[in-house]
C-alpha cells in the first residue's frame, strides 16, 4: 500500500490510502485466484515515513517474488489524468512487470505520455530486494479518474491482475 491513513494525496472527496486499500482488497483475491500467495502490506495508523520503512522491512523479510505498491497521483491541474507504473532503473524483472501492468492499466486509465517510468529516487523501489513496481492508478484530483476509483475499483484491480498474469507467463 502506498501511504498510511490520510497522509497521501487528496481530491474529489477522498484520500489516497482509502483508494489504495479499496483496490488492494479487490486485487488480492484476484491474484490468489491466479495461484499466487499474496500478503497485503499496510500500516495505516503509522506516520508516512514509518509506514514506508515498515513496508520495506516486511517486503524484504517476506521472501516475495515481486511487489506492487498502490498509489494515485494528484495535481493542481484537475485535467491531469491517466495511470503510469514506476520501476527501479536497471531492474530487468521490475521493468518487465511494470510494462506488463502498464499496458492494461493505461488502457483503462489513459492520458500519460510515459506509462512506464524508471524512477531512481523512490525508496520502496530502491530498498526492496525483489522486483518492485509502483502503480499510480490515475489522478485522485481528476473527476473522471476519481469516479473510476470510487465506482469501479475492481476494474483497476482487474487491470493490474491482468498485467501480473502476463508477467507470470513470460
Ligand atoms: Zn502516493
């Protein structure tokens, strides 16, 4: 999960952690259906920094094959919209997973010029030992994207699950 309660982006009447939690709640069973063992790593009552450190620790102690952080973007420009997926530069598996997820996710939430982005500065990508990606599931500040988060979080989860399925077949 991306943030603790009320520490992330806000817009259109809701906040980032709640959106991510709703998507994760739907995504976990979809991935289990694909045969994966899934843990939802979330420390909602901590500070943002503690949440991040605890998540990285759990990620590295869990022996996972890969990890997915769930976020949503925000902007002062309410027109800004669309999803993208970040990976750590040089991580071959991370970039593959990012590309696999970005394809269906950006089909559902189009608008970003670069739907896959290499990001050296994100701690969750840098400090986790297994391939890790960070999904920005659209802009919470854009009315259409926010409506999808609110009314169809399962569609966002489905897109991510579709990407994981494609990645696991590579
Ligand atoms: Zn975020």
